[in-house]
C-alpha cells in the first residue's frame, strides 16, 4: 500500500531503486505492473508475512504464488490449505499474542492466517480475509477480489471496497476510488466524472459476476492507511 501512495508523489521520479519488496497488503497485478512501468530496471518481489514469520516471497512479477508451494517445506516453512484458508507451519511462528491465552498454532503446529486463497491453473491467488466477507443476498463477496479488478483500470491508482447495508439484499458493494493524477483532475468536472464512473463499472461488469459489481463508486482524494501499511477497512 505504501508503494501505491509513493507512486502518487512527483518525487517518485527522483529515485532509482534496484530492488523493491512488497509486504503487508496483498500485492495484486495492478501494483506490480505499475512498479514495473515506473522502474523497468528494478527487481520487484512480494513477500507474505504473518505471525508465523516470512512464509515465502515471490519474484516472478506475478500476483499470487505457485501451486507447488503447497504441501512442501521451503526454507523451513510448510503450507497447506484447509477450509479455503492458508495455514502456515514454521519454527519462527509466534506462540500467541501479548496478553492473550489462546495459542496461534493448532495441535499440528499450523497457524490459520485467515487469508483465503483460490487456485487458478498452476497458481494460487489471495481472495481476501475470512472475516472480511460481504454477504450479498446469501452470496459471499471478497472486497480484495473486486479491488484487484478496479485497480487494473488505467485511470485508477487504488481502491477500497466495502459493504453498505441494503433492506433488500442485506448488503451491496460500494467502492471508494483514488484516481491517478490526470484522472483526478478530470473528475472535478461533473460530466467527465460520470463518464469515468460508467467506464470503471463497465470494466467491472466485463470481469465480475453481477453481484460483485459495485452499486456505487465514489472518487476520493486518499484512502486511510494504518501504520502497518494496510488499508483501514470498515463496514457501513
């Protein structure tokens, strides 16, 4: 997330990093491609870090991770998937949280990360947090999946998807969107703003099932980010 914010700053052109590693937020393909465009000569990777320590890193320029990471032990870390969530076993795993009595690891030593993953071909992709699911008329929606689509739109810098209460379906999907510099200027004009919202929604409809398409999009100047570099999420 910090790299998304950095790409919005004009001063970003003044640095020439040789290596960048993302961690914290899920690294979707949009941010990886944006960094590759900004720094074509840099090596770019993303790491998956949990209470079990650094589980793995990926350096092939693609979101997600290779399917063969599951069921093998790499650098002392074992991984498996149970009930759709990624489980990690590592000698570096924390025993528990400060002041808490519940142990993080189960009897076999695996920590439930709470991150849900889905396999597509020979790769696993992060679908979202187990506790962050939006219920749309009984259908489960992961905000991160929709954000990954919105973030691929050429005018979008970053987005945050959340649920909004609905008397009919229980919730509907809405999105707050931060535009890239030129797009933000265009959004100041009402007609251009409407056209851009329609184009983003069209982009979503071409990729997502109907119930995952946002019911409303709001353009915002920035999104709140926690000290750890993760988006601050709320339901409303």
